[in-house]
């Protein structure tokens, strides 16, 4: 079908996002030294929630923030930044500056979220 449109994120970009997110999360877990208070803390009970209210608030807040920024860049970024639109290009077309900015913004927001989410409590 010749009418197929290109995706904002190519397969290689999605692999990079996965590599960055998994690698940095693993490093964060591996390099965090245990504290004395953590070693002596009683385990959480079975009935306690896995995600605390603070964590849920941070997850929802950052999700809404990322969606707003990415959607603004995706649908209005070309006109705001005076770029050729990446939307509507045919499948397998060369990468556009528009989609490259969307991708880079997404990666930078993910990286900043990982740094900010290391210590929630």
C-alpha cells in the first residue's frame, strides 16, 4: 500500500530508548548503596500497595507533562520551530528534523525523569 505513513519513532530509535532506559535503571539499582535504616526496616505487608500515593502522583504528573510536550511538538512543533513537517511522510522516507526533535525531547524527558525518580521518599 503506497498510502502508508511513517511513524514518529523508527525501530532503531525505539531500540535506543529501550537500551537507555533499561541500562540506566539497572545502573541506578546496582550503584545505590543500602543504608542502615533500610537494612533494619520491617518488610511491607501483603495488603500494602505496591505503588505509594507519592509514587502514583509522580507517575501521573510526569506522564501528563510528557504527553503534553510530545503532542505539542508533534502537532504544532513544525510551525512553532519553522520546520518542514514530519507528519504525512511516506513509509521509509528519510528522517525529518521535526521527528528528530520529537525523539530527542522524549529521550531527554525520560532521562530527567530517571534522575528525578531515584529518591521518592
